[in-house]
């Protein structure tokens, strides 16, 4: 893996969005005046994932208006975004702790105090009032974009309705803390509020921002909330039917010498017994045929998740 990736994207100036109309900085709600869901398009949960800011900026510039319900455009961890430095692009994922590991009442109500948690608390009322949420992210892997649908069937259905990205990964999040899409409001059963996360591509590739804009419009189309003529110029012909990969295992590094057997980008399909990695004396092999690698980590230290494994659902 290269340590100095090329930065093809330019972080947009978001200062014009600071004073929105919601009383929360960098949050703007557009109201159709018609009945319908409250949809949220959320960007910058991770400050160095530029594609989401580019998508929100593009939606404002194209004059997007909801045809029904309300649409909120949210720039989440703005402090981390403003710390982005192309010379150290991995450093501004968050300020003090990962904004996407905070989403339980226990953590949000705790006495812990970090810049990221303060911002999470500011945004909590917004998410508490959302019926459907699209969380725009990007990834280290230079592979195909994918949708993380978490644990619920309703999120899987929404992910399929987008049509692209075609890879849908049904997973249960991270042991290190709860993601926003796994927040009780969205992942509780029974319930109807629904959230999906799109990994639009490698963090700083130009194509990743194209996918982020398109995913935002596909999300609004799936909800019947955007004029199809407004969206059409931004939709690419996309091939491949949506496929759901259900996560079966997480591979945790037992040593600091965990090394992948090949430069995997993720979504490779391996035959049973194929060597995935060596970890000290341990050989990590694919446990079954059609084993899909999900988001292999760039650097792995002992105790961390190196890669997750899954199988395509029939
Ligand atoms: Zn992210």
C-alpha cells in the first residue's frame, strides 16, 4: 500500500452552509410543504472523506428541492474536515475520537467530553427526527463502491432500491463502538426509521465524488423526493444487479505482523482454503467457497479487525 496517496479531490468551501435554517451549524432543512418522510443526507462523519462535502455542495448548487416531505443536508464533523491536510490526509478522520463509534444513548449521555462527541450531541436531535438517512463515506481501499446496510431488512430493501452501488454488505458494525447507522432509532426492531451507509470509493479519487452525488440522487429518487429530470444528468449507466453479502466472520489480528497474502482491494471472491493472510505463525484462509473479502484494513495492529468475510445471499 502506498503511504502518500494522490489527492484528486479538492475540499469545497462550505462556509456558506454554516448558518443554515435549523439552529444547528452546517445543517439545512428544505421543506416541500407536502406530507412525506424526513430524509437526511449526511456527510463528513469522517473529516477526511471529502466526497460527502462535494455531494452536499453539488446538491445545493443544482437547487435540489424535495417534492414531498423534508430533506435535510448535514455536514457532520466539520472541525475534522477543516483540519484536512492533503500532506497528511489520513490524520483528519476525526479530532479526538471516531464520530462513528458514539451512537448509543450510553455514550451520548455520558460525562465523556471530546470535540467529536460535542458535535454528535449537537446533531442528535436531527437524527432523532429523521425517518431515513443516507450516510456518505469513502474508504481506504481502492475498490468498488458498496453500501453497508447494517442489520435490518428495511435498510437492505432501501439499499437495493438505490440500484448502485450494487454491492450491499449486511453487517453488524464494530466492537469498538456503535455507528450512526446502528443507532437504536435506525437499527432497533421493530421500527421504521432506516439508515444506510455508502462507501463511495477510495477517499480521494475523482470518481468517488461522482458516486457520492449519484448515490444521493438515487436515494432521493428511491424515496420519490426528487424531480427525475433534475437527477438524470448525474446518473451513469450502471451494470450489475444488487448483490447482498452477509458478513459471517471478522478476522482479528493476533500479532503486529499480520500481512495480507496479496494486495486485496476488497470484494474478491476466494475459494475455500485460499490464503488470505499470515498472522505470526497462523495462516488465515478462506473458510468456504465464494468467500468475499470486505474492506481489508490498510494497516493492522494486534487486536484490530483486519478484514471481514461474507457470502453472497441467494
Ligand atoms: Zn467513513
